[in-house]
């Protein structure tokens, strides 16, 4: 008895793209190629994949696209939080100092 019969597997995984069903042992690259080929306006990632066959070496530079570097944004947020924390601590110490008898 086959493993398929023993597992009660009736169909293989399937992907539907543009009302066309693709069945079988699908790999990620195969599905990506089908999806990219079916697009009317391809994306940068799809163009890269269709030209080079994989996305392993594809690097998208988000800093030039969004106008701000993600690392710079994280540093700004951390510095802002440290400044806010310092201000809160100063206010807290002054309040405690004013409440103590003496």
C-alpha cells in the first residue's frame, strides 16, 4: 500500500494563479516564477528573479527608497527615549526632595 493511500492524501498541494490551477510537488522558486510571469507590471524583485533565477543575492536598499536609513531611525528613537527618561528622573528627584522634611 502506498504512503499516499495510507495517509488519505487525495490531492497534491495546489496554487491558483489567474484562475489556472498548478498542482504537484511545487517548489518556492517555481511558484515565484509563475507569479512573476503572470504580473502585468512586474516589481523590482520579480525582474531580478526572472533575470537571475533566484533572490539569494538580491538586496533592496530601503534607505534610498524611503529617504531615511532604518538604523538612523532606531538611533533617533533610542536617544529620544533616553532623554525622556532623564527628564522624568530629574522631575522625580526634585519632587521627592521637596516632599522630604528638612
